[in-house]
C-alpha cells in the first residue's frame, strides 16, 4: 500500500515533505526579516551603529520599536521551527534526532538566548541584528535549494522542464551568496562587534562581562561550525554546472516514505 500524497505529488509520510514545508516557512521568515533589517540599518543615523549600545540610546521610538520587533519575530520563528521539527520527527517515527539535527536545535536555542538576553538587558541589539542579517540573507536561496532538490525526485515534477534548471540556479546562487557573507562580511562584522563588546568602555558598561564573553564565544562557534558548509559551497562552484544534489541522489533511509518503511518492517 502506497502512502497518500499532498498537492503536487508530495508523499504524506516523508521527511522530504516535512523538511520542504519547513524550508518554505524559513524562506518567508528570512525574506521578511532581512527586508526589515536592511531598511532599519539603512535608516540608522550616522554614528549610531554601535553593537553594544543600549536600546534607549536611539532617540527615535520607531527605531527602538522596529529593533524589538525584529528580535521578537526571529525568536518566535526559532521556537516555531524547533517545535515543528520535533513534532514532525516524532510523527514520522524518526526519534531520536541525528547528531546534525541536535546541532540545529542547539543553534536555535543559543540564537534565541542571544536575542532574549538583548531584550532583558536592553542593550546589544545591534550586535544581534547584524548577525541576523548576515546569517539569514543566504537562507532563502539555501531553503529554495533544499526544496527543489527533493522536488526534482518526484514523478509529478518531471514533466516540468524548468524544475531542474531552477534547482541548478538555486545551488549556484546560494553558493555565491553564502561564501560572500560567511567568508568576508560575516566574520568582519563579528570581529567588530566582539571588539566593541569586550574591549571598549561603552561595551563593558552596557554588556555584563560574563554575558559578553558568552555572546562572543557563541559567535566564534557559529563561524567555525559553518566551515564545512563553506567548503561544500566551494565544491558546488568548482563542480561547474554539475549538480551537487542530482535527481538520483540518495539521502538515506530517514528520507524514505515512512509508511513504506513500516510496511517493510511488518513483512
């Protein structure tokens, strides 16, 4: 007995479907968040880009309100995505999560801690916001790639001649944007905010030293943790137009249709 399918031929009992749905939610979140952050930074008055500054240092209430809204919006998404993942993993019978999936959950927890602690002490929001912008800006392309890599394996999509070129475009576009921000822009912003938080008089006054050390350590861990993905992005570009995730790519047993797996176990 073959599982029923959602619209477009997506299998109902499959991690490919739940992951792709989560990717679409992530795309919406990233586009909205990065749009707001970009406008906020563009409109930030000259001389107010200080990673360790207090929220009340901004005289314009709109500047403060948008900063708070961005922090809360991103925190809410991290909570939503974590709950979505755990529920979907449980329903598919794929508990416990893999080591990589645990790392994703840990990333969400630590990111939420950073943003919530900014709200608690009323300072450091700019450091969180610039990390959010440089970290999330490649996310729409990455999650579009994650979705199309599964779509090109579905029989219902094989009749669309544009789906394979679209997936190839997403792969290479993501690799370029990811490398630019993760190798150049992100580390430069991280270095500047770390210096401001730990080694300036204003930074030490606004951010408690223990918290500042935790923040900077978290930033360093994320930068180092992204290195495997940096190398993978380089390989995507070096491969030319050869796909990193072709239609016949094997994602392993966790991505098979779970109803079929249960049927196999019964037999």
